[in-house]
């Protein structure tokens, strides 16, 4: 939106839910939220199926169509093409969800409303774990067709070489047609509010993990790391910071808390949810090491934020984060991660400054320039 606004374009927003501007501003700040307020119109499409109601006249209404998350909203219109549509694919999960007949993907992510007969069938499927039949198959077929058409008839960009290779493998797309634009991170804000404003006595041997409280993030790995560190009597604790946005996330959070109790880590592991940006800066000031628990992360914005803040990153050796985190901080096992964390507590201030400076290329201004270049190459 910032890139389009700077180029003089007006824009509309189509989304599943009305943006909670107060909450967004509390978390991300007023500058980012101001871009939402500049939109001409915000249209709410509460479910995937209602997005495909006939949109007569849309072909001449917009110069460009930009889908920022095709795996959760694979909307396609017949007039879409590589010249007028941009698809930012974070990772090609939609096809995997369809092929595995993931019912929760239909209900939770696409928000498809089932009829009473379909709900009964879904319950039977959940109990029997058998293949889906006519009702749900119809939805999966519709989603798959829309996703394929969208990816084939748009200019596809993604967040890392890791994701680019996955898209090529999953969709059998042309290698030259998928461009990589790294996501934007306000590196200066994290550097100025944490690295340059931290007092020496604030820093402790604390490990920080920042990610959504979501099963896909593999936060169990952070708890396992904490168990290793405590057994070795290393460090002052591990803190997990993340947002909880649904009942699925809440249930997962309760399971993580139980895991902490089972490992007797209540005095070592703490959780803090739905924090604002100011609070995140404050927590980062007390930590020395950032641990990323997800193997196969698509890019890792929280990793970049932590690096900009001067935290030493310890990350899995598979995923988009390996493209910018120094090799010496990659791990393949939790035991290896514990060793690297223990060593990172002693890294010098110079190392932290160098780590921070290494992520300057992921700045907001660089992202905007790259995105504007894509726009310029299209033909409205």
C-alpha cells in the first residue's frame, strides 16, 4: 500500500474481516496503519465462496490486482493476467492442503460455511479418517482450480529462494517467472529502540523466541531447548512472545503450557501474548540470543527483527532464514542448538552490531523500491 501510494495510485482493500485499526496501531505503530486509512474502500468478504460471486464490470475497474496471501485467499477472476495481477506467494501451502483433504483448511482459513449435511459428513470424516466425499470434494476442487489459475495467470513473487524452489516444485512453474522480494522490516526502529538504547546492565543470558502461537511454528522446539539449557544450568531463562488469534491457537498454547509443566520448566520458560511494539522492544533489551523454532520457515521476519535489534540468531539449518543468518548459527538438532546458544551468550558487542548491520537490505525502503519495480514492469 505504501508503494502504491508513493506512486500516486488509489487503492481498495478486500479482506476477510474488518481491520481492527486500534489493535494494529498498538502492535505496529501509526505509520503502517495510516496506509489502511488511505484506502478508498475496505470491502469485507467473510468467506472464500462469497468472493466468487459474479463481479461484472471489475475488469475495467482496476489497473492492478494484488493478492498478498493466495494460500489463504486464492481468489481468481477470468480477466487476471501476468500484466495486471501480482500474487505474493509466501509458500505454496494451498495445493498441499487440498491434496491432503485438510478439512480445517476449508473451515478455518477459507471460512467456508458448511450446510447441516456437510457438517455431519465432516464429523464422520474426522472420526473415521476416511476420504472426503461429494460435499467437501466439491469445495476442494473449486479451491484447487482457483489457486492453479491464479498462480498461472499472475506475476508471482515470493519471499526467499527457499520458497521460490518450493513453488517451482509444487506448481511446476517456470523458474524465470518467479521473482524474490524479501519482506519489509523496519530495521532502524529495532536497531534504535533496542541495540542503541540498551544499557549494559539490562542484558541477561536470556533466550527470546518471537512467533505466532500456532502449531506450524514448532514452538515445542523452544521448550525442548529450554529443557536442555536448564539441565546444563545455562542461561537465565527462555521467553516466548506471540499472538493468539483463534481458538486453535489457544488450545495449542494450553498444550505448550502443559509441556512446560511436564518438563518442570515453570521457573525457566515464560510466555507473553499479544504484546505491543513498545513492550516487545523492552523485552528484547533484556535478551542476548534469539532462537527460531520452526524448521522450514519461509523467510523469518522475526529473525530479521531480532538481528536488527542486536540479538544473536540461532536458527534451523532448513528454511529461508539460512539465506541471511551466518552459517555458524545454524543447527540441525536441539542438542546442537543448545551448544550454539550457550556460546552466543558470550558474543561481543561488535558481533551484535555486525549482525544488526547485515540485515539493512531488508529495510522498508528497499522493499518499496523492489515492489515499485514490479509495478513499473507491468502494463496497466
